[in-house]
């Protein structure tokens, strides 16, 4: 069992920055690839970013590429999402998620890493609100 707890959300002005954190407890953190998703009011949950177990492979949604950066610290069991140049369209509840890798050293292709059904555990979410 893995517990994920997000933090760092809040209110930020358009053009500003915010860093989200997701702390993991439970089984070996490096056995999991990690992702960030978000859900805006009235919309479906959408993929934001993914990072491999080693941190060497990352993927981003087109809407955030160049503005957001995902990273992880396996020693701290934590994954981060650095959000820069945010706009009102980034307002949403942000969720981190963990995908268990049944074979160690696995790297997921984009089409799997961007799908919510790939992930086994989810945090409770943290609200990000961008004011214009």
C-alpha cells in the first residue's frame, strides 16, 4: 500500500510560479513511476506530467510543456511539479499518482504514462487557483 500526500497548492497570480510536492510512504518509492494529473471544474481529469522511476525520462502534456517541470528525489520519497508562467487555464485540483512497475527498471511509453488507468495509487489532490 502506498499513501500519497500532495502539498504546495494555493492562490497565485497569472505569470507567477508554484511548486507542488507529493510525499510517498509505504513501499519502495523507486519501484514506482510517478505522474501528475489535474481536474478543472466541469472537466475530466487530464494528464500533466510523468517521470520514470529513475528520473531520467519525463513526459509533459502539450499545454504545460516548457512551463512545468516534474522531478523526483528518491531519497526523500517525493515528487515535485514546478509550475512557472501559470495562467487561469492552469486552475484545477492537482493530483499525484504512482504506477507500480512490476518489472524493475521499466520505462513506460508516453501513451501508457499519460493514461490515468496506468496508475495504482492517487493522492487526495491540492487546489491550485490562478488569478488573472
